[in-house]
């Protein structure tokens, strides 16, 4: 079955609403989609040089993932003496040595319907949700989250406790995108469709959302999301958590007397050979 034929079926069963529940044809279409996502044949968002953000949302894939939640029933999930209950359509994925994925013991979980490429390293405990794409050579470190439909490129390092937000609804919304060779520091949070271009470095504790302005000290500009575009971090940017004085916001005078400031991510430089040296250790650990 071609992707276009699968798309037609998914859109048809998704539009059927609750009447799709119990329909064997709807379940068969969803299972085909789930298999295709896990094989890397389809994805929730794809690179698109003609798009202003550089990415195209495949809304029908997100519809299919939501269809799976609609069709599934609650069932017990056996897990080494623990008791879990989840949708029957999204069991835990199982990997063999032939898959080339290094899944270290210690409480990690990858949900069915996620693509995890060869060479990915999963350090415990971490979680990859349905619809996510994690490409070759990426490391998902301890307590890191890859949210639903998030797109993670090649050779990315998601450091300990990094949170990559998910997005299923609205179905036309851009998922969070972390492009190739990005270093995401510990305790970072990237949410609400933010796109981090290839080679960028997010220092530990950096938080990026759609409403977060980013101050580029190198170019003297402020980067913001617009109605048409998400927040986009430029290629090779090195972003650190900073602060800015409260300006004309309500309570300005009181804020001055209290000495308050607001969180502000700052681009302090663009990546060079010295910055790249910081990733040499992780290559040895692979």
C-alpha cells in the first residue's frame, strides 16, 4: 500500500469520529500507519526547503496517531512485577540486537509508533513517545523526554533531564524540531513547536517556548515567533539562559524597586571548533 493510499484511509477513519471505534478496517489502517512510522517510512513532520520554517507538517500522520488513541482500549501492561495500564494500541516497543539501538537497563521506555534509528543510545531512565522521530547516532540521556511527534535529527545529544515537548493537537501545528548535530544541555526545555537549527548548542537550563524572545547579542537582533512561524533558533547558535530588566510591562516601577528581572535566552556566540570540542567525550562513550 502506498503512503497516499494509507493517507486516504487514515483521513477517512479519523473523520468518522467515534463511529470508527470497533471498526476492523480502521484498526487495520492504524496498525499499518504505526508500522510505517516505526520503520521510518512516514513521519509527523518532514524537511521541506520550500516551507518558511523548513519543515512540512504531515497532518494526516498526526490524525492517525490520534485515531490510535480513539481505537485503543485500556489494558494491563506487564512490566517486571509492576502494574501499568495503557491503551492497547500503544504497547511498549521491544528491540533486538539487530535493531542497532542501545537501550541500557534501568527503566527507560519507548512507546509503539515511534521511530528510533540505528545507533541511537538510550540511557535510563528516559522516554520516547508515540509519533516521535529519533535519528541515527543520537543520545537520549537519563531523565530526558522526547514528546509525541517531536523530530530529533542525527547525532543530537539530549542531555540529562532535557525535555522536548510533544504536540498532537492541533493537527496542523508544527512539532518541536531538533535538527542534526544539536547539543541540548541538561535541564533544557524546548516546547510549542520551536525549531532548533542544525549545529546549535543550548546551554544547561535553557528554556524555549513560542512566547520566548531570544536575544542575539552577535547580530544585535531579537528572535521571536510570529503568527506564521514558530520560534526558530539559527544554525550553530550557542544559547545560554540569561535575564533582562522589566521594561514597560505592568508593574514596571514596582519591579524596579524590587530588583526583578525576566528570564531571557541569549545567543552569545556561534559555534566554532572550540565549541565542538565539548562533544568529543560523548563520541568516546558511544
